DNA sequence: ATTATGTTGGACTGGCCAGTTCAGTTGTGC
DNA sequence: GCACAACTGAACTGGCCAGTCCAACATAAT
């Protein structure tokens, strides 16, 4: 029938065409797998359906991943990887370049919330919840490789702000945890487990409220009026 | 074989024995269903297995609930009902009887965390996450009937404290949301999606930290040193 | 006793799906 | 040109399970 991949591959670069085609298919399968897993659940998801979604034969899926279980793990690994990058980028906005502290915190909070509310992000958490009993090791991939590192990175930044005298805290890790909690907690209810899309303006409102409370607790100055 | 239910039923009250036996079986099935759903997931859970766990024939399950889907819904309804009762009981500990505010908040926080960390509570949330795509209405049962009401009740209590001049806030609902967030957020990471049991001492620590931050933001007095 | 209702175990149907196999195709490196 | 590796489509096996049906049994009310 149609064989778009190989055709497209050769048009781009002949020497890499074979490998490129293979790699592209791998990515296509991982993407399709996540889409279908997220939509139907791991057990419900048929490998045939994933293959169709990826535009690939079922045998090719088994060729790349061996069985459904490792396909799930690889899917999570790929996902966690991209989530980590995005979250760290958000945290890195928190630097001590003399700007106004409140605005900076709100900015970081907003971008963290955007990561948190991303469709794929919600789908991943739901899938993890669903399969945690059958595959406890998935939790290590997600929490150990992503959530913990992000919190740690955030704690680092807060510690430097405390050292610079702009925040007051003896436990930056606790501050980071509570900052995250103030962000994600209120948004949890509003997004109905990721079912409802939360618009950016609402995210900014939540971020602003979170920072307001956070600064009352941790600001170096006695906290100005609101 | 064995027929323990009817025997136990008649020993209690002859007239109700039939009905009682039936009701007991209904409860047994609901309990078993939740156990198995939680352990294996909705799709994976065999109705035969649930029946066996309940000590009942498979046909009896269909007799009571018609099909697997309504069994799931009834299971959630029963669960949400009991969760609501427990949570409201925890919130009601927050009354304005002149006691020390901080201690009272820590007490409420601790008991809310106990509800939140209960095994069945975690299992319910995981199951909900897993099946939200196929059964979006389950969310209304859980969030609409439980979470929202609890937050509302908490907001009521906080409003009365504010009115009595013991807290300072113009938005008790926001305060309630942030209080909940400061409690559940830090515990989320520690409990590994309910996989790990969090000991009471740790819950007290988290509650104490949450109240500490909360009071810095919302206490009527400028906040004493810690 | 009889009737009605609920329960039981077991057998049975129809459908779904992971994973395999295979014969045939395509593009690449040499 | 040839050999090689990946890919394809399709058929096939074996296992699992929701939901139904049935003949026999228990219990309560009349």
C-alpha cells in the first residue's frame, strides 16, 4: 500500500535513510503507544491499535520492543525525559538578577503550572496511578527521575535567594515542597484530573495566590500590604 | 457447602433474617469488588474473582448489580459516602472554643491527613485516575460529593475564625484550598502514590509544618517567632 | 405443604487480544 | 547485480473473561 516513511527518508538524506527510517518508526511507535495507552489504558490498549496509530505493522512493534510490557516502560522513560527537561527549564527562570522577587516567583510558578497541566503530563500521571500496582518500578522512573529532581533544583534556587537575604528560611527543601504544593493543589481541583483544560489566565491567578501566601511565610521583609 | 450468612442472620433476628442476609451479601460484594478492583484494576478484575472474594456465586453478583459497570459505580458511591463522613468528622474538630489556635489547626490537619492517607482512600483515587477516561461521571461522585464539600466545610470553619478575629483573610475558600494543599502536597511525594505507608509521626510533622506556614500567612497576630 | 424469592455451582457462548509465524516486499551497502 | 536487514499483511494459536442459562437447593411467608 502506502509507504511514506521510506520515501520521505530518502528524499532527506540517502546515507541515513535506513537508520533514520528506523529511528523515526521507533519514535512514531512510542508516540502512538502513549496516545493509545492514555486513551484506553494499558490493559485495554491493543498492540494492533498502537501499530495502526503509528502507521506501522504489528510485527514491527514487536521487532523494536519485544513485548507490550517493555513498550510501556520505554514509553514512560521517553515521557519522563521530556517532562524533566521542561520542568527544569521552568525552574531555571528563578535566578537572582536583582529583579522584583514577587514577579519572578509568579513567573516560575506559572511556567511550572503549565508543565503540570500539560495534557501529556496529566495523562502520564493517570497512567502511572492506574498501573502502579502491576508495575511499581514505573514510579521510580517518574518520581525519582523527575519530580524529586525538580523539587531539588527548586530548593537550590530558593537556598541561593535565602543566602542573598531575599528569603528567610532554614529549610529550602521544605520551602520548595510547600511552594509546589501551593501551586498544584488548587489547580488539581480545577482541572478535574486533567479532564478540563485550565486556561492560562487561571493559572496566573493560582500562581499569584500561591506566591502571595508563600511570600507572607518566607519573605525577608515583614511582607508588604496586599 | 458452607452457608454462614443465613445462620448468623437468624441468630440475630428471625424476621429480618432474609433481608439481612441479602443486605450483608450486598455489602460483602461491594467490599470484595473494591478490594479486587483496587488490586487488579477494573478491566483486569474478573467478576468470578470478586464473587469468590465475597464468598458468593457469580450469578449472585449479577443478581444484585446487573453488570460489571454498575457494580463499579455502586462501589464508588459507597466508598465516597464513607470517605465524606470521615473527612467531615475531621473538619468538625475545628471549632472556636477558646483553645490555642495552632494546636487546633495541627489537630485538624493531622486528622485530615489520616483520611487522605488511608489505604482505601489512595486506592480510590488511583482507581479513579485509571478509569476517568472510560467513566467520566465517577469524578462527579468523588470530587463533587466529597472533595468539594469538605473544602467548603473547612472554608466555613475558617470564615468563623476570621469573623472572631483569630484569622485574617478575605477569601476563606482560598485559605481552605491552600491549607489542604499544604497538607496533601508534601505527603504525596512521601507516600509514593499510596504504595508506602506513612507513619503517624510523619503526618504530625507535615501537619505542623503546614500550619506553621499557614499561620504566617493568615494569623491575626503578626505571627510569633518559631 | 406450597409458593416465591434468592442462592449456588457449573457449563457454555461469543468476543477480544498477546504474541508467533511466514511468505513476500523494499531499500541499502558492497 | 547480490545479500542483508528491516518491514509488511495476514493468518493462526492459546488464553481470558463478561454475561447467560439451568437444574437443584434453602429459606420465609401464607
